[in-house]
C-alpha cells in the first residue's frame, strides 16, 4: 500500500485510538473482551465511576464502532464489535511495519557509516 494510503488509513483510525486513550473506556473494553455481553450494572460493578459515567463512556466507544448494544428484555447488553477491534489491530500492525522499516533503514545507514 502506498505511504499516502497508509497515512490516510491511519488518520481515519485516530478517533478509535483516541477513545481508547481514556482509562475508563480501556477498562470497559477489557471487561467486554471476555466475550460475554454485559449490562451497564454489570460493567459498573466495582468501577470507581457512576453508572451514568459508564453509560457516557459506552456511548463514546459505540460512536467509534468498538462496542454495540442490544436489547434483552428491559436491559441493554453491551458487547465488543470484534470486526472493529480486528481493524484497529490491523492498523497497529501497519504502524509496527512502518517502525520496523524505519529501524531497518537506520541500522543499514549506521552500519554503512561504520
């Protein structure tokens, strides 16, 4: 993929990584990574913030596609959107490839000068 395409793709992923930059949201994603949908009550259990705060954080995560809610009876159950999580991981792999390439070029340049 051309560098310009990679740059645009990584720019498009910035909102996802920004959402994960909050410790409460990151903890919610970690709790949901067990694969079992959970209610807000379950997600708020033991959390240092209120259920209302958990709800706001879930809506931020939902806004970038990382989680989704579904109704079950009177409750809303939240779960990870695995497709979006896999996409975020793929984008992190692109960044890792860029770093590996840059480090290889730096190593070659240093060894050439030695």
